[in-house]
């Protein structure tokens, strides 16, 4: 009986710690007024892609760039192991926020309506980066966290294409906001 009581106490304590951790993480950086919908998901095997294009010269290329480097476009991507590829449709109501989070891989993002403001934890000044309809940006993913907010008065939307390790969580919520960012950014 004593052994069962001890196990019950340990189990109850573990549940309380887990509940406190879960409540703290949701309250600290949770999304608000934000909806993410997966439009498509596929899995790719390992790949190694290199693209190179020489673009036609522009009227200023000869004056500004003697080597012609401005006329060269390069894209590289190499993976080891399988990857999951996502196409996401994201919506923010006015004042909505993703909460502080990270992704294990990078995201290519197109703003399709409204205005979105991105804050990056690896920016020492935590400056806002504002993107309007038709603009694009890249979230490098990895160890830094970021937050995307709709600081406007109308709905905002984007499409994000994400490449992450197969089977990994697509989104990892941060337990706390970064110390270099103002407390009101949540």
C-alpha cells in the first residue's frame, strides 16, 4: 500500500509539473488571432540541387559591376535524409500574432493580403520588418525564434513553403519571449 501511495504521489507531482510547464508555455508566447492551414504536404528523399543562371546585362551592370556578378543567379539546396515539404496558408485577424516560435527548416513566405510585421530573436535590436501584400521574405528557421504579427486594422494572409526534416514538428513554440525584445511584442 505504501509503495502504491508513493507512486501515486510521484505521478501526481509529475502531472502538476507538466501542467505548469504547458500552461506557462501557452501563456508566455501562444498564438492569438492566428490560423494556420496545411494546404499540401509531401515527403522528399535526400537531394542535392544546384541551379545557376546568367541573366542578361542591364544598362547599369557594366558601370556598377565590372565582373558581371550582378548578372549571376545561384540557388543551392542539399539535404541528408528525407524532408517534409509543406505549403501553408496563414491568416491573422487585426492584432493577431503567431506567438514566439521556431521551425527546424527554412520558410519562403509571400504576403497575399494586408501587412505583416516580423520580429527576429537574433536581431539585437529586435527591429520590426514590415511586409505588405505582394512582398516576400525568408525565415531561415533553425535555432532562432521569431514572431509574425498583424499590427494593422484589416485581416492579413500569407502563403509559406517550408522544408523541414521528415517527421519533425513543423512549428516549435518558444517557452519565453527573447530578452532583447520589448515585453509588448507577443
